C-alpha cells in the first residue's frame, strides 16, 4: 500500500490550552459547519465528542438521529486528543474505513495555544486516497479557522 502524506495544520489561539481543549471538544457543535458538513440524511443540529477514550464522535440531527463519524482513541486533556475518522468517499460513515485525527494543544507562553493538527492514515482510502486528500486538506484549514473564531468568544 502506498503511503499518503498526512494533512498537517497549525493555528495559534489566544487562550490557554485548558480552554482551547474545552472549546474544541465541549463546543464542537458550535464551530463545526454543520449546515454544509454533515453525514446524515437529516439536517444536523450539533456535533459531539464524548469526553473519554472509547467515546463517540458524531452528529445529532434535528430529530435526534445520531450519525457516527468516529471514536475517541486518546483523551488526555488539556494536551492531546486522537479520534478515528470513519467517513468514506461518499461522506458517509464506514466502520471498515479508519483514518486518524490527532490534535495537540501546545502552550505558547502563558496565554496562547498552538493547535497541531494531523489527519493521517489517508492511504486507507485505497485508490481514492489522493482524490480524498485534496478536499479534506482545504476543509480542515477552514474548520480550524472556525475553531479559532470560536475561541475568541470563549
């Protein structure tokens, strides 16, 4: 299997790691662009990261239906979060397809945090890997910008 370069991003936010971790996880549905980026058949109301290793990463629709995105592998507040991303090329959940999203919250001085983001194991998309990488690369950039804007409200 050919290795595909992981997607790597960084952003610095003007809050300490403890707050940045909480905004990323507890307020996930507030900054994720649910109107345009959801996997369910129904409109999404929120996105949730359950706060524990083994927890689910999912969206909840307006009628309460839940659609899985992945699972929490590492829950180590306020410094580290790793989740599986189990979304296929049709933007639907597929538990046979597992990539990983790794997010580190690194203190920068007393009041800032550098978010080090990596989406890896993209080769698990097989023949679609290069096709999938490009839109996800741009998507993660815009999602992290939205997260950064949410931290300004925190």
